[in-house]
């Protein structure tokens, strides 16, 4: 049971980096019946109801419409669905308000690529496809007659989506392909006009630190080492939560390497692409990791790819006392969910550390303005105008509220004051149906199952708990200085895709294996250059960098479509 709870808590770390909910201080004891929803203005009853202009914002869409939707979901969300997907109040309300019935295809996200490829190979596509894994890229999918180019349809039928996209240059550029196509609807992330804060960073067991006389978290690598020494002297070992393999690529460039001006993936240094493991700072990072390993500080099984539930369990059972953490780890969550009975248990975030030169990191974990893989409309959709209008609804005030919070009186209620997170003002708060679900479904999973935050929607940063709100803002400190971060929304050219994927897979596997050997001493650190950097060049890393450079140049070239 504890492991199931932990798996649910970990899910949000592998999804979209911002799928969290706001916590109410005044939740009702039981779900209330659905309250009436203000009726949306209807278009005039004439033959122009479906034409361009202001009428595109009117719902429900006249007529009877059915669309099919391929929507991958993660296993814990699928497990939480105890009845037909359309029978949940939020889906019923979606159909009532839009006038569109959806036939859902819900593959397990772990097998979504295989299921997508089977669908494409069968030449029998759903009307709408979420997170399409077309290997040759979106532009090629348009050329191959699989996905629709939506530029003109969006101009006519997606005023809400385009209005949000056009608020930030990063969103505009990211929503276009290299050929200037708009191929789908992206999830839009926002924190009151800014990008969402990162969902991962350093953290420590604050209760343990205070017992040892540390009230202020370390602010630099040298101060971190001072505190690690204190933990060692107190008899703790293997307590540093590490990046997997010492080479975590899930946060785009790693967390700890940032403090050494290094990275596990690519950096954009003044417009020039650099492979992180080839930077001088990466050797400093490896040397530091080796020292932590030799002294018994680093978690001994760091080279094993443990699932997120196991990583969470390591925090909950006192194995991890400091190191890399994710959103679901933060605060008193393990105490609150009964995983630990320690009344003082608390995991607090630590701000990004200053480098050995006393400077703030130049890159770090970040959340893009929109997600990189949009929801597309296939060429087999008989009513693409209806599909575009249906998708656009969830970027309107009413549609976004329904997607994020569900049905008033069942999954949320309006409270006094301002939440500070909802762009249209007010204070929507989840009810016990979400926060204290009788089936013991975690709030993170309940929101994805009982609301509709898994689709292409406007998704504001809604921290699940006050602890999480504080933690993510701590992790975001200094992020305005992340000038070396690569754009999250670049695309590799179709002609380079296969070659790039093959080379990068081999290079990253080599890096994972070799970094482990360097840290554990299997390869002496004196052979770092001959056994690591020289071999990376022999494996074609320069070619991979060149492909990334071309992708960056094309990404920056999208600015021409804004003129």
C-alpha cells in the first residue's frame, strides 16, 4: 500500500512539469451536487454560426458532432478510472458545453509510441492525437499527409488559443515548426504571466538539519560540503540523493552539474551549442561525485535506474537526507499520507547553489512556456473546424476553469479572496472529492482523472500544497540568469533524425557507464581525458553538436514568421 501511495505521489515528476493543484484551507466534508453553471451565450440562429468572427467563441457548437481522441495516460491515472471515462462529471460537462461527444482511445503511456505506430501503419487514425511520436517530425507528418496544417483554421476558429500563445515570444516561436506550420495545440504553462517554476532541485531533511544545528540551508558547493561533513560525523552514510548514474538527463542538463558550470546535455553559450560533458566544469563535477562516493556520502546504488516510487521511499525511510528531489517529495507529504509516523518529518527545498567562483549558475532546470509535443488533428478528421473549435474551448476562461478544476460543487468551490494563481481572478479551490478522495487516490492523480489536465489546455501553476508553492519558488531563484539553457522547443530535422537518435543514444549510454566507472574508481580519474572525452569525440559527438547547432539556428530562424 505504501508503495502504491508513493507511485501516485511520484507521477507528477514524469508528466508535464506543472501538473499540480491548489489546496483549499476550507474543503467541504463531502462532494456536493453539481451546481448550475452559467449558460454560455449562444450564437445567433442563422447560417453564419460556424463562420469566422466573434461567433467562433460561442458554444455549444451547433449540430451533432463526434470526434475520436488518442490520449495516452500513465498507469496510476488509468488505475484510478473506476468507470467509463465519459461518465465522470467533468466529461459530461465538457460534452454539454461544447456540443461535441468524444470517443476516447486511452493507451497506457508506457506503450503509447508502439500504439501510435500501429495506428499510423494501419492507416486508420483518430481525429485528434495527443503527443504524437512521429519519428520524422511534425513538418514531415504534414508532408506525408498524416497531420493537418492548422494555420488558417486556427486563425479562424482558435481565438482563445492564439491570444494566449501571442502573449510571449517563447510561446509564439515554440508553437511554430521550422517550416512555419502550426500543427497542433500545445499545453500552455503559466505562472501569472511568467514561465512555471522548475519541478525539481536540491532539498534536505530540514528536521534532521535542525537537530544538527543547521537552520540555514547551504548556499554554495563549499557550504554543502560543510554540511555533508556534519552528517558524516553524526554517523550517517549513503544519504546524498544523487542523479541517476551521476548523469541524469531528465532535467535537460542535470541539477548538480549546474553548480560546476557543466551539464549532462547541451548548452547554448552565446548562440553556440556545446555538449555539457565536454565542458571543463564537468570534470570538476565528476571529481566531486567521486569524493562523495569514496567518503560514503553518495547513495551507494546511484548507478541503478530506480523508479520514482523507490526514490520517494528513500526519502521517506530516512535513507536520503539531502540531494535531488522532485515535487512530490516536498514538505510533510510522507507524514500526511501515513508513509512515515515521524511527527517532525519535513523535506525543504534548497535554492540553487553558487559555483566555486561564487557566481550564480548560468543554467538549470526550467519549464518551457508550452509543451514540446502538441495535440494534432489528423487528415482523416472529417470535421477539422469542429475539432479546432473544441480544442480552443479549453483556453477560454470557462473552458480552462472546467479543465483545471472540474465541475463547481463537485470538484471545486469558489472561496473568498484571490488565489494569486488564476489569471481571471477569484479563488477556486478543490473540494474533498479531490483533496481527500474516499478511494485514497492522491490529489495529483485525482485532478488528472476527475478533471482534465492531461489534455491540451491552459495550465496555470497551481501548487498542490503551500509547501510546494514555497519549494518551487525557492528552486526558481536565479532562473532569470539561465542564459545557457537550450530552448526546450527545438526540433531535429527529418533528414537528421535517425542519425541523431542513434548517435545520441550511444553517446549517452557511454556517458552513463563511463561516469559511473570514473566515480567508483573502475577507471582512474587520471585517465579522464583518454577514456572519456577522447572517446566521445571518436563516437561522433561533434556531429551530434552540429545537428543541434542547425536545430538551434532553425529555431531562432522562426522569428521570420513573426514579421
